[in-house]
C-alpha cells in the first residue's frame, strides 16, 4: 500500500523538531567579578511573531563566555518568579550586556509596540535583589 504525497506531508511536518520559542540561560561568575544576581533563567517574547529577536537575543557572544544560552521549545516549570517587561531594541541589548564585556550592537529588527519579554527565574544569588532589578527596570514581578 502506498500513501499519497499529500498524506505524507503532515507526517513529515510532525517529525520535524519543534520551533524554539524561548531561550534558557545559565550564567556564572568570572574571576573577581561578583556573581550575577540571576544565575539560571529562561525568557520568551510575547507579541513578537518574527523569531529574529529571539535568535538575536539568544545567540552566544564570542567575547562574553560567562553565560551559556540555548534555544528551547518552551521555558520549563519550576521557576521561583517571573519578570514581565516591555521590549525595545535597547532592552534587548541591555539584557545581553555583561559589564564592560557586553555587546554594543543594537537589535535592528522590528519590535512591535506592545511586545513583552517574560523572564522565568530558576536560580538567583539574591532573590530580593532580583525583584528590585526587575521592578527598577520597569518590569512587573510575579510568582
């Protein structure tokens, strides 16, 4: 029995890996630099259909080797808090910056006016400081 090509197409699509919609980040301290406040997190964009922003924000930067980033289908459960904030080209850059080693490149894609970034926090060196950092940057803290 032979299946028609039209029947095989949906089966082929189901076998493809799922599209990544989030970025999982594990950060570590380097040398005499104080440890980052958030050491394990995952973030995703809401209201952005173009995957270019996630690809850009989740890419590894050659001169910043203290964080490992990888794209995932979704952020896992088990977080202790969330931070939801608006997205701009500048906030995309700031989220990637790490002191003097951070990139100065701005995201050059389109960011919709009501786009949000939702960060899920799994590990932190100081949870109360993580909340302060979220809210002082214009984010909304949640659990």
